[in-house]
């Protein structure tokens, strides 16, 4: 299998299936396409019909969406616990994963992923502040409720697709340091410490920066 990803410092969607595959020991060849170069769009479209990354290629199967990639991997490797085994927990995990996939636009727009960044006293545009605060509060409540129900250490006990879907949110919280509950902050630190996440962070730190992306912060 090949997993085609974009620049690791900035590509939140690429990070999700990459970390999942590394954590579960799924073998794959990584193809990294740097962002914001003259040939970037053309290079991406050689692999991804949507022109977006990540993209998973497994023989004749091409999957170009993060959550769809995760679901495909769960089917491809049924012996690995990508989702919780309990049906009720599995349904809940799918729901919060889909919520991450389709929601939190204010957070994503105001706090772009930049793994290397550490921003003190970050201020959000007044027009967006309320929406960003609501997104952060929702994520904090969601994490806290899952951890209280499962007992941790991850959202549903063991690390699953649900945790992978929120790993880039953890990177944003590390960069912008919003106020979090103790449960959410401890969870974010635990995710950050995972070997697969540390491997991604190390690669992101070593990448060349993109001035117009870094200027966002």
C-alpha cells in the first residue's frame, strides 16, 4: 500500500491516517508531496482524483479521504482493533469521528495546524472568537465525557480511529494553548507522547517552512 501525504507541518488530514497506520503497524510506502510548490497540484492529481491529500492506494483501490481511508483499513485488517469492539461504543466512536470530519470549521480556520508553532497569547478575530470558543468547548466536553465513560487512557480505552481523527486537534492545542479542562489537557499530552505522533512531529520540525502559511500565525 501507498499513503500519499502532504507537508507534515501543515497537513492535518494527512496526519490522521498516517498516525493510525503507524500505531497499528500497518506496512505502507509513504509518498510525501510538499505543499505550495509550482508542481504541487499536478503531483497530487497523479495520485488523487479529488486533487486533495491524503490518498491511499492499495492495488486497484484508490481512497482519497481521511475518514474513508480509516474505514477501509478497518475492513482490510479486521484482526486489528481500529474501532471499539462493543457495538454501542463503536457507534459512538463513529459519531464523534464523523463530527470531527464535518464540524469545527471555526477552529480549523482560526487555528491552522502548524506543528512547529508555539503562540503565546493568541487572539482570534472578534467576529470568530465566539465560534472558536464554542468549538474548543465542544471538543473538551466530548473528550472529557468519552474518557469518563471509558476510563481511558484514550477516548474508548485503547487507541482507535476516533483518537486518530482528533490527533491534529491536539497539535493545534499544543500550538495555540487554549484553556482546557484537566481531563482534556491530560489526554492531549498522552496523545502527543505516542510514538507514532512523536515520529510525525519530528519529521514536521525538520521540514522546510512555507512563509505564507507560517504568516497565518
